[in-house]
């Protein structure tokens, strides 16, 4: 799977000069955990996450503490540019989702902006990946079968169980490689195995 096949586009975003309150409202309404931050020309300059906001916006409740809580020092942050993470990790539309999924698992990040140069195209999240993995087997099988027919691999057949594709057919190693490659490119496929049929 490629990022462009599962990303959300257009994505919710916020301007770098917007207020933190504006970012909060967009996050709460859209039910997203982070927002790409864009400059006036629409170019990506950062990302603001739930974590960025949580560490800035709440003062301690004195009822939960044995000692008096010191008053906050320094001015209160008010704009997105003050709390965002600049130069965020990004992906391109043709990047491999499997590599991104490993990055998500390793870092704990919930999403990544999708860019072309510094132009924001969309966002891809962990929930986008999970949604693709939950695609029904019948849809995956139908898409693979159609693709086989379109390129003349009618002798190859696909069975799908929980996203794992097993393809069978009588053909050359070259055709087997082509059939495997096609199956691997279909949204929702987790693994592909192949076998030469007896008939």
C-alpha cells in the first residue's frame, strides 16, 4: 500500500498565527489528535498535537497537592506558533505504508503530514492504517481478481483470509512475480503467498 491510497486529503489544518483556542476548537470538533501548521502560502511549517497543548494549558489544581502550588512563571502561550513542533516528520504520497506503520509503532506518533516538497497534501494517521487493514476480504479479492484480468493473468486466482492473500496459477516465474506484486499493492493486503496449481 502507498500513503496516497489511505491518507486523508484535504486535511484539517491551522495557520501558524492562529490562536491556541482556535486549534483547540478544530481538534475537538474534528476529533483529531494533531493538526498540520501552515504558513500564509499554505506551506507546512509545523505540527501541533494534543501533547503540545496539554503541557501548556493547564495549571495545577491546589486541591490535589499537599503544599501550595507555585504560580506559573513566564507569559502564557497564546498562538499556535509558540507551541507547535517545527520541522515535523513528514511522508510523501508514494511512500510505503508498511514503513510508516513501523515508524508509528517505534515512535508512538499518531499521524504524519503528507507533503509534496513543502506543500501539504494531507495527513496519514495510525487510524488510517488500521482502517485499511480492516478492509473486508471480499473487497480485496475482487480488486485483485479484476487486476489479474486487466493484465491478462486470468489463470491466476486469489483467496483472501484476514487480509492474507494466497494466489495460485500455472505460469512462468515472471508471471508469478507479477501476480504477487499486484496482490501486494492492493489496499488492505497484509501478506501474499503463492503456489503453482496442479491444473
